[in-house]
């Protein structure tokens, strides 16, 4: 059974086009310069409609997570448990996504992660995150965990403010 596909629209098309190229594209308001996720027609901060698309770093940290043992779609049953996480991007916005490439029991708040893509069709790839190469050194000490997570997602508020 194939996994469900997100609906591609004129508002989010640049996001999914970037995903197919392995790029995490986010909107940035040309008026107030704040980063925006999820794709919108106007800036949620200043209501301007002059939004541009910028390729983000794709790096962030786990802000929060949950282990999903009863997925809502049968195509995910073979992957239980699924690590569903709020990832605070380095640029500020928080994305809800799946953490892959690591034993679910190893995931922790503040874990450094980077974007990876799962191609689900010819026109859609979805973003997931995996631990960065140095995640074990950050997890091995209490100080490392504290440094990785300052209590403030991505060094910014949930709205992407710096």
C-alpha cells in the first residue's frame, strides 16, 4: 500500500519542487524578513503578501517528539514505532516531521538533526529528519544535551522571531 501524498497547490508548489531537488525551501517575508513555515499567501507576522522562497540550511534540533504506535494510515504499520517530532529549524520555524535513521529509543530533546527526503511520487518528496553525524557526542553528556537544547527552539520563538 502506498503512503498518502500531500496536496500540491500554487501556494506550496515551490516547497515541493525544492524537496524533489533535496532542498528545504521556506518562505521569507520581504517586508519584515521573518521566516515562514508552513507555506502561506501572506506573512503571519506583518500580513504582507510579498513572500519569497529561500533555501534553508535543513539543520535544526528536536524540540519535542512522540512515539506513534498506532498510525492513522495502514501504509505506516510496518514502521512502528514512528518518531513524530517538532523540529526547530536553525532559521527559526518549527516543522512537524518524522525522525529516521536512528533507533527510536535514542531520540532526545535537543538532538541535532538534518533534513532528508522520502520521494513518494514523481512530483512529491516529503521532508524527514535524521540525526547529524555528531549527535552521539551531544547525547553522551548532560552538558551536551543542555547545549543542544537551550529551551528555545532554534534559538527563536515558535513564531520564528529571533
